[in-house]
C-alpha cells in the first residue's frame, strides 16, 4: 500500500530509490496522481492511467518474469509435466 512513513515519502520525493514494496507502490501512486492532476480528472484520464498500469504490468511479465520463470523450469524441472 502507498501509505508509507513520511521519512520514506521525503526520500522518494527527493529522487531516492524505493527500497520496499510499500515504497514502490507509493512511487507509482505518486506518479499516477501527478499525471491525473496535470491532465485533470475525467473518466478518460482514469481509464488511461489504469490502462497504462495494466500495459506496464503485462510488459514487465513478458520481458522479465517469464524469462525468470523459464530459467527456474530449467533449474528445478517443470511442474506441468506432472499433470499429464
């Protein structure tokens, strides 16, 4: 959740790197809120932000997570072969 301590917020707001899940959530939320504030509240703006977050999530999975999971299949064996 983005409700991190004020010291963490100040660190991130000054350009520091997030170092916990909450910090990362805060940084993403802050960026989205800044975009919404700049563009103005509307359904289209909210839909665009939600869509962009979804696209970023899917691209992160496609480019990083899937590759990592493929490596773990090679290292540890495929659990889906057990289902046949």
